[in-house]
């Protein structure tokens, strides 16, 4: 749970890309360092070979092959740190002097540089490996001179450098990752704190604010801004709610007056045709009044004030009472009314609202199920909640409309006209379930609809006080 | 029957006064809490209709004061605050019933009649009788013309409530509150089905229909015909 949260967090993804870019940058810097060092090494090698070749040609021009032998004796002695090999040959590359036996079979590079492999060398008991670099030149008199240098030591040095650089790259990345992870963890904790607070606010407790004490800098500013935004939203929400409540409230009174006057008219009416019309008008007015009181009720429930009246409610009795109230209605429509009630404990809540919610669901189920259909009401226990479901074999709700049915005044297109209702029943159920910290979902009953309501075993609202 | 109405909203007051007078009650109206309290304590009334929110002294205080002085005049509270909490508070303060504004006059009238009657006959009864329909409260037995009915517990409760208020209009909300003990708005007239089932049992096969529907108001169990 917490791991998956870390992996999906922005911070983690930021960290991953940060490590990737860090690796690239470190690699580039270290590669550059390596290139400089290697270049220095090899230019050193070249310079030394060039100097030896100049010294050799000078020695040959001054003293001939004896001088060369003497020169070789001095320059390739075992006391020397770098081992050079010399060859002086005539124009046909036959040996005149030096410690190489023959002109090596070499690859020619530019500017007289050659490279060759050499298994074992004359005058030397032990083979010294086969990495050589050599420089040759031709004197004006036709003799060809060659100086070769064994450069395994240089290779070893560059290898050492490369190894050191690789290790420091690994160390940099590991340290960078650890540092990044710690930073990410710290900021994740603060974001988590903000998130949990926002979650509480979204679940209805709008008075909640993010705690800014203890945080500084960016997070404090962020939290303060979020808090200010919440203040603003709260003001706006209260405004909107007040306006809609006032409309419903203010219209309810004149509407009642209208209804009462119609009722007076009804009593005074002697003509039966007129009476019937007045009755229809009264019914219409009652429908409007019902819609307004349903709206006000939803607003009241959504405001969360009803929590103050929460008490222990025996869910099993409550559902049985709903069933008892509605069963005759189903029987009148020749519907099979099945119940499956498990014995469950109590929930903390408002019994009248819970009754209203379950009653609305059962009412809908009966209303939308054709004659001879089946309505099922069940109550079962789940690990941390009680599950109340109402299933029918009616027309059901298309997938696309599943979310919308909880909106005020929303009615499934096919049910408009042929079924009475104001489109507020499920909105009220939704509001009641949310008030009780529960969840509600619609499922396909194949055919029909199954509404599942889950109520927490111990409502957290009671813990909050 | 003298009724005192304490209500500061003049249009509502006028409407109630007119309606109650037409129904044969004597009504006095005062518009503020203080003079209402004075009138209620100094004069005799059969019932009080008290708005909850009043200038000077609020409705609940008036009723609490009366009850503290051992005055048991039945009182109906009117209020724009319709939630269960408010209702409970109102009834705890000593109100006999609670009606949320706005209301249909039929509902007010039905409730007034019920609290008046309740006050009249608070003595324990063991038998209820409406025409030839009889209910033995001790034996839980219902008979009509010698025939015994087999009623479900809820049907029994429903009939008992109707019989206790025989001759009075009983609204659907009153039945839900008193027989089912839930305060909620049914989306359909589910009560009608229960009434018609009860009617099937007690009225079927008899010449006189006792259980009648009062259009626009509710039901009435009635032997006057």
C-alpha cells in the first residue's frame, strides 16, 4: 500500500528521472576526465619515442653502428623505467645495429608511426607482451631507423584511471539516489499530510484546515494557499446552498398557501367536474411541495448537521420495517418479494434518514420492476461494513448513466414520462449514505438493477464526536 | 372549544384563524411571545397553537413555563425548523405535537383534533368500539359482528390508532409517525396499500364501510352515517 504510493508518487518519478540525468551527467564529466588523462598519457608516449628516435639518429650519424650499440646499451638497460627497442637498417631494412633482430612486420600509421605485435624479443629472455608503438624515419643516406616502445604500462595506468572513474561514478549515483530518496521521502510525508487533510475535507468536514505549524518555506506557502482557497470555496458553497435553500424555502410557503386555497375551493365546489380538476391541481401542488421538501432535505443532509443527532440504530430491525412497509406494495404488483437478512449489529446513525434511504431504494425497485418481476432485499456482514442491497428485475440503468443517477433531478431517459418521480430519490439516498461515511454502488442484476449500500460498522462520525 | 394561537406571521395566523373558525372553534390570536404567555397562564384554553420562533419569548419557553406550573393544556408547536432534532426538542419541552411549516390546513386540523381528544380521554381503556367493530386491547382481539379477524401486528397497530381517533381525520404522515414510528417522506402512497389491505379485512362483506378515505387529507374510521 505505502510502497505502491511511493512508486506512483510524483516525487518518486521525479527521483527516477533525476537519477537518470545525474548518471548521464556524471558519465559525461568522467568520460571527459578520462579522455584528457588518456590523451596526456599517449602524447607523453609519443614525445618520448620521438626524442629517442632523434637521439638514435644523432648517435648513428655521429658514430655509426658502434655508437648505436653503445647508445642501445645505455638506453635499454634494465635500470631504465621505460623499455625502448631500437633498430637501424639499410635501405632494404637489413639490420645494421640495434636490439631488434629484424624490421618488424608492422601496420603503417600516418607520419611514420607504426604499430606491431611482437611475441618475444631478441636479447630478452622473457617475452614482454605485444603492445608496442614505434616510430621510424629514413636518413638522407638511405638507412632506416626505428624506435619502439612497449606501452603496456601506459595501458595499465589508463585502466586504473578508468577503474577509479567508474567506481566514483557508481558512488556518485548511489549517494545521489540515497540523497534523492531521503528528500523525496520528506516531501512525500508533507504531501501525504496535506492529502489526508484534503481527504477529510472532501468527505464533508469543511471546517478542517491544513496544519501549517511546523512547516516552513514552500510547503507552508502551499498549505496556506490551499487553506485560503478552502476558505473561499466554503464561502461560495455556503452562498450557493443558502440561495438554493432560500429559493426552496421561500417558494414553499406561497405554494402551501396556493394548495390550501385550492383545498378551500375544493370544499366549496359543487360541480363534480370542477371538483375533479381542483383535485388534480391539488395533486400537482403536492408534487411540487414534495420536490421542494426533498431538495431542502438533501441540502440539510449534505450540510452534515444531522450528525449531531446520531444514535445507535439496529440495522436489521430498520430493514425489516422497510420490508414490512413495502411488501404489500410489491404484492399488489404481483412481484415476488424476497428477503435475505443476516443478523447484524448496530450502526451509528440517524434512523429516520436510514429508513428513508432504504425505503427510497425499495420504492424504486418496486416502481421499476414490471408486474410479476422480483424484488430482493438483503442485509449481510462484510469485514468492516454492513451491506444492504436492493435488487430488482426491472429495466435497470445503462452503464453510462450509473454515475449520474445520484445527481439531483437526473432521470434515466427511458423512465421519464412513464414513471412518476422527481429525480431526487437517489440523490437523497446518496446524501444519507455519505453522511454515514458509507458507499453506494449500482450493479447489473442481469436483468435489472442492484443497488448496494455499505455502511461502516462503527461510524467514524461518532468517533469524531 | 377555545384555542389560543400565538403566531407572529400575520398571514399564517389569519389563515389558521379563518380555517379553525370555519371548523367551529373559537380562536384567539396574539402575535408576540410575552403577551401570549400572559394570556396562556391567566385564561383557560382547550388547546394552544404556538409558533416556535416568536418575538420576546420563544414558543418552547412558553410551553416549558406552562408545564412547570402544572398546566397540561395540549399544545401544538409550529415551526419552520423541521428536523428531527428540533422535533425532539419541541416534544421534550412539553409540546404534544409538532408541525413543520408550511403545512396543509387539513394536517393542522387533524392534529389539533387528535391532541384535543387525547387530552379528553387519557384514562386507560381496555376496549375500543366503533359501530360494531370492537377491539379488545388486553386480549389483542378484533371482532366485528361476532366475526373475529386475524390481523398482522402492524395491521393491529394501524387499526388501534384509527380506532382511538375514530371520527377524526388521520393523515398519512401521522400514521407513519405513530404506527410505523418513522419520520420520513414516502415517495409513493405506500400507506394506501396498507389501508386497503386493512379495509379488505374489516369492511369486506359488511354493508357499512367504516374505513374511509378523506380526499386531500387522509383517512377516517367513522361510524356516523
